């Protein structure tokens, strides 16, 4: 490299190091390693291989190789997950020996929940199959449905969130968000037989509670209605409660921590809800009036749209 | 590892293996290997290198190296695609020798369709260039437009869908969905000069039929209107028919298997359509009435929005 | 391989090569290498490691290793970025020696802007933290928020866009679009303290101007209102101007190059705006009227929704 180019680089280095002194909030200088996002993604993949065994691993799963298959994945997980949890816990400070013990405890409690998560996921796959005329088999759902992936990651992340692990749960759900367009906060609590169809644009806020047999379509927001509280609202119930057997069609928005959508309710496409809805009600927006124009004669035409209550994409 | 830790792992292994017995639907134990998603993604990439030759491969494409370039990609594809199709066909059962012959036949028929798909893609690139003032060159469109990627994968997957290959077509379109936010079912039939702008949130259902010169913007749903048929509706025409030269602006939803959007129709942003629209009609929602509040005087203000019919983002 | 199979491949090769002659627009045969998308992604990652130093690199960042850390990343960047910019500039033609000099100049000017981009990003992280009750730390925001990633890439790409680099800026923002569902054109100009929450489905057009302290929620479109100009409109201001301290809630659409959203305005969810809004105004759609049906008695129920102005998800 020429001395001139060398000099230019030296200038850039100095400018950046100066910037690190000035904006110290967005730089991380530590004695210990940081959480590694690539390892967090590997952990999700290993967990998926345990839950949907035989579908995603590189190796063939044989009847007499089950224990070996599980054992190998679990050893990997114990090592990687404990290490990343330790790093996450360190961001809260405390003695290293306590952090290590706590990381070990959390890892084992979490892994002990996997059989329960498997049972939940089996109900979610059932719901996707029963609810979607385009599904040709359960294999197809497990192998390709983004809703199943987002629900899986959100169930896993929710357990770590409840075990009070910092950073990792949100990194996990944001990874799923990136792959699916489905943004479920790890704080959200979700019942069994959950079905997300298409999924892109779905937002489920931190304090949402979702019952059993709930179906949610693309573009649905379960959000907060507030008065600019910002950090003051941290921890407050801000998002709705959705009871059992509720269906929420595409583009609908439901806001507010006191909003309860009662059992069996059907919320129509694009509805905007900020109050509770009593059980067994079907809610629909009155279709926005349509205007018609013909290119040639420029005449107005009436256009009657019937009422409708159920649509599945 | 300590005997205690070893014991904990052993417990976890037993719990999971027990769970595999109980939830047998979501585990895959087979004598043969499963479809490998990573290979399906490689297949898409190799097909893209064939279609948009010279744009994506790692190697420089030279005039006198064309045949070698194509030959090498095709040999890869023949090997990988045939193998994955064989695995997909096995999920339906049948004799191995028939499966192998069928996989070979399908692979060759499919690859023979590539020149036709190239011609279609050339029209799609033209449409993107002509329709988008922000496009600075066709190279930019091929290298970076998510709509082009989603259309490409959906044209490829549709051919495999029509050849009745299980699992792989949907895995392909869901991969594109993951990368683009555009969810086109491989069953959808799409004409030439198709233009998807921005694309995030677009949903095109399985039995949709789309004509030539159609433009679709972000957040559009072409969906089904139904009465909770679930699996009973499998195979029934449930999604709309869009005729030639139709433009559908952002956020519009069109539902129903009998809904036909006639030639030359323009559907305005956020319109919600459940009935057929005659040709050459421009449809717009009457803009939702707006409410205004001034912070200081709290007075209401009138706000006139003109009519409008064409907007391009 | 059997002679028969060999023959089939030869036929496919010939068909494709023939197709390359016929559809020459979508093939790239050149004496020089093309822009490599994987390297463009590596460049984004290296730039992110410089901006959020210590958060994403594989190596631990130590106080006394700062200069070395920066120097190593910068040398990588100088090499890779200059090379890709050279390839991009070549698509416009011209003498190789001028292209090389121009690529070197642009690369240095661009890298010199990094400290300024760091300062801007620090304000964006602050805005995310202050505005989102679900954010538990700034680390969480940097490590996992898609909005921060999309803003970062868009700030970087905007500098290259202003330096008139072809192809690469849009490849960068489309990579971010793919990962986040947030589609910001590199031409858009964005002030400090920018906050994108959730983000999926956001579209920000090429000629948009955004002030300081602006918040934008999922599904918002800042688009163009036009009369089918296509390429004729290239370069014309087609997208809105958003002044300081504006908040735009989920699903709202704002169209038109003459549309100015004044300082301090709040735009409610799903509003559809095609005219300017004076400063300090709060705009909301009158909630679409809701229809209720009870399953059992089929009776209509009144449902009062209050007015509301602020909601945060």
C-alpha cells in the first residue's frame, strides 16, 4: 500500500475511534465475549430438529437410532445454550459463579419443557391442516409453513422469557420475524391449536394473551392503545386478551390491554377494535362504499356487495 | 461430564423419546432420506443462474463458454432435482422402480420448460422497468427486485405443481415468501408481463388465475370467501380470476372463486371486493372520512381530499 | 451417463443457448466480472461491525485493541467496496482508468461519512428505546430490532446513492427489505431520531424527505400519486415530505410529491392521505362502522368505539 493510502486509512481509523469515545452507547467493549447471533440461530435449528424429529436434520432418523439422535442434539444444546445464557445474564452484572450456576439451572429447566412444547406444536400442525384447504399434508405444513415456524420459535422464546433470560428470547423471535414477517413478542402467552395463515405483517405485542383454537390471518395487529408512555409503560398489560375459538381475519387491528375478545368471536377483515367484544359475536366493518367509473362513458355504476362473515384465503 | 449431568441428559433423552411415541404425527422415521430443504434452495439458485445467466453465478460468463456454463448447471440440476423429486414422490407410496422412473420423467419435462419460463421472465422484467419510475436499469431489476424473484420462483414451482410433484413446489414458494414477503401459492396460474411492486404482504391463493399485463402492489390479497370448509374445499376454485391489463393498488383485497375482475380494471388502494367487476371499470373506495384536531385550539378542520385513480409508489 | 441421457442434456443445452440469443436482455455476457451480491452483503456486515462496534463481530472487542479492530475492518472494506463500485461504474461505460480512479475516490468519501452515520444511528437507538415500552435495553435494540437494521442500511445506501453509485445502493436496501420487510428506497432522505416499530410492510419511496424525530409503524406507505408516467417520472419528486416530530401509525398511506405533513402531526392508523396536513394536527379516520351479529339470536348489537389518538404497539 502506498504511504498516501496508508495515511488515508490512518485518518479514517482515528475518526472512527474518536466517534467510539463520543457515542459510547452503541459500542460494546467488554472483557468477555458477547452473545453470538449465529449460535442463537443454530440453537433454534437444533431445537427444531428435536421437536420435528427427522424432518430437518442432515441425517436419516432410524427407529433404533432415536436415543442417539436425541442425545447428540441435546449435548450440543446444553453446551451452546448454557454458554449464550451465561453471556446474556452477564449483561445484568453479578458474580461470575452465580451467573454460571443460574445459566446451568435455566438451561435444564428449559430443556425439560421440550416435551410439552412438542405436544403444543402437534396441536398447531393439526389446526393448520384442518383450517387450510390448500394444505395437502401435515408434512407440507411442517416443512414449509411460515406460521408453524413462527409459532415454534415463539413458544421456545416464551419459555426463556418466563425464565427471565435477557436478550436471547427477543433475538429468537426477531429471527423468526425476519424469516416469516410474523412479529410475535416473546412475552405473548399462546394457547394450543394456534393457526397463523400466510402470516406476513402479523404483530402480537408483549402482554397479549391468546387462548386455545385461535386463528389469525395475515396483517393482523394485536397492539397497545396508549398515551405516549414510552418506558413508563414497561411491564403494564397493554395488549388485548383473545379468548378460545376466536378467528381474526386479515388486516384487522385489536388494541388495548383491557380489550377482551370473547370466546368464539369472529373478527372480520380490516376491522379496527379498541373495546371488548362479547362472546360468540361476529364483527365486521360495514364495507367501505365503492365508487365506480367506466373509462369510456365515465358513468357511475352501483355495485352491491353482499354481507359476508367467513372467508379463508 | 459429571455422572449427575449425565443423568440429567439421560432423563431428557427419555422424556423426548417418550414424546416421540405420543406425538407420532410430527416425527419422521423412515428407511429413506427426507427432502433436504437446503438442496431445494440450491436448486432454486441453479435455476436462477440458468434463467438470468451471468447475473448470479460466481463465475464470469463468456460468449464462448455458454454451452459449458449451461451444461454444468444442468448436470447439477438433473442430479439434485431428480433425487429430491424421488424423495417427494415416495411420500405417496408405491414401488421404488416406478418412483425412480417417474422422477426421471418429471425432471426432464420440467427442465424442458425452462426456455418458455425465460421468455415469460423477460416480459416480467420489461413490465417492472416500464411501470416503475424508480427503476434505473433492467440490471437493477434482475439483481435486486423482490417481485422478480417471487415471480421467478412461482413460475418454476407452478410447473412442478402441474406435474403433480408433492411438497417441493410449496417449499420453493415459501422460500421466496420468506425472502420477499410475497406469498404466491404454486397452484396460481400467472400470465406474462406480471409486475409486483414492493410486494411485502401480497397473498395469491392456490386457485387464482391471473392474465397478462397485470400489476399488483404491496399488501394485496387474492383470497377465498368461504364457509369454513377446511379440507373439504381442497381442489375447489376458491380464489378470484384477474383478467388482462388489470392493476390492483396497495392493500386491496379480492375474495372468492366466482369473482372475476374484468379486462383493464383498476382497483384502488384498500378496496375490498367480493363480487365481479366489469371490464374497463375503475373501482375506488370512497376515502374514509378524516377527523382533524388541532393540538392548541382543539378545533375541527375540514379537509378535502380530491378523487384520484392512479397512484404509483 | 447413458448416451440417451447425454443426448437429452445436449438438447436442453441447445434449447437454453437458443433462448439466450432470443431473450438477450436478461443475460449478462461480459469481459469483466459482475457485482457479487454475496460480497455486497459482506460489506453491509463489515459496516455494521464498524458502526455498532463489538456487538456483531466474531471477536471480542478490547479497549486496547480498538485501532486494530477498526483498521482490519477498514482494509477489508476498502478492498471489497472499491472493487464492487468499480464493477457498478462499469455498467455505465467509460475508460477503465477513470472508472478505477472514481471508484477509489467514492470509496474514501463514503468511508469518511461513517462517523456521522454513527452519530445518527445513536439517535435512532435512543428513539427506539424511548418510544417502545417493550424495549428492555439498548443492547436488545441493537442486537435484534429490525427497524434499526433497516435504518442503518438505508443510511449507508443513501450515501452511496448520493455519490451516484449505480446498482449497489438498491441491492443493499433490498437486502434489508428481505430481512425486515421494510422497503426504504436509497434515495429517501431521513433525519435523526428515526424510529420504525415492527416495520413489516413499510414502504418509503425514492423522493421521500423525512425530518427529525419521526416515528413510523408497520404497514405504512409513503408513496407516489401519479398518472401512469412510468419512466417519464424518473427523477421527479413523487413522494411526500414528512416534517419533524411526526408520528404515523400502522397501515396509514401518504401519497404525492406535493404532500407535506407538517411539524408535530399525528396520522392515525389506516388513514389515507393525499393532501398536505398543517402542523400540529392530529388526523384520524372516522372508525369504519362495525356490524355485530350474535350467533344464537342473530340480533344486532350497538358497539360504541370511543375516539382515540395515540396507540403504541
